[in-house]
């Protein structure tokens, strides 16, 4: 036969529950408004045959390009299908982002977004004042070799 036991708790004075506090949370996605000097974009879904000079040609319509870098597999020495393009101005990067996102390059639909900061430099503003030291775009290398 089962028995039931009643337990009485003395809670003393019962107060009304406190209202939860809401905090505004900033989205993690970098934007031109968070980093007003951001001028580097990331281009994804590239064909493995796309070259830096091809990207420079396609994206130079929007402003002066300081650097184009296709990310390559270290072992196979082949493109991973994405690249970074550093413009000399924020306005040029914004124009490229607005005009080239979801366009076709070398037969592939590409996606363009602002480059995000790496995990080690997340709390620092991006370095965007002009071209990187000692770096040259493919076109500038060709001009210098002539």
C-alpha cells in the first residue's frame, strides 16, 4: 500500500519576481558601420582556374586595388576557391560589394562580403591605410617587369 507524505515549506515572505534585464548585443558580422575604414572584401565560390589578374580585371572597375590574394592549399598549391581584395578606399570596397555580389565570374556564381577580422585581431580595427608594404598586384608586377 502506497503512502503519501505532504511537505509544507515555509517560504517566508514571497516577493514578486524581478524583471529580466535585456542587454543590447552587437552582431559579430563586421560591417562598414562598425569599421568605417574597412576596405577589404572576400570573394567566395571562385573557379579553381580563376587567377589574381582575372579578379583584378573584374574588380578594378570600382576603384584602385591595392592587393589581390587568392588563398591556395599549401600542399596542392591549388586555389581553395576564395580570395581577398584590398581596395585603397572604403567607397571602392562598398561599390564592389554592391555590384559584384551574386554575379558570374569564370562561369561561377560568386559571393562578395566584407572580409572579417581573424580571431587574433578581432578587437583591433582593420589595417586599411593604403596598400600593404612590399606587396604588388599582378598588373603592377607586369608593368614593372616591362
